[in-house]
C-alpha cells in the first residue's frame, strides 16, 4: 500500500537568498547595499522581508553589485511566484476547468 506524502515546502523568496547567500556572507547591511546600488533602503528591506518582488531594474542593480546576472534574480522571483500559484488550491481548481483552445483549421 502506498501513500502520497502531503509535505509541502514554502517557496523561497528571493529576499531570503539575498540575505543568506549574499548580505550575511559579505557582512553587508541592507542600508549599505542600498547605498551601493543607489536605491532607497526600504526597497531592499522590503525585498528582504518578502514584502516586495525583485523588479527588473532592481535585478539589474543587484546583478551589477553582487556579481550575478539580472536573470538570476528574475528567475528566483519567477520561480517563487509560480510555486505560490501552484500551491493555490483555488487557482489549481480553476485551471483544471479551463478548456484548451485549439486553432481553427
């Protein structure tokens, strides 16, 4: 007899990666990073707290400052949002009911 595991792992917000893999490792504060890339400190703290998304312009600046690519940050954001959407039971039910479009012959 097999049972399906119901363990779910919350998606990781890019702010968590930014904090743990970059700021903590570099002993850098949010304010110092914000000054370095020329943005308000609250933009960085909101990302770190998972309250804001990493936008394309922020991704460009983070990539330049941290030696990554903008795509790295945008891919983290994309995966986070997609995983949250997949975990939304209401959305999953709606998606199951969508009728696939077929091109007219």
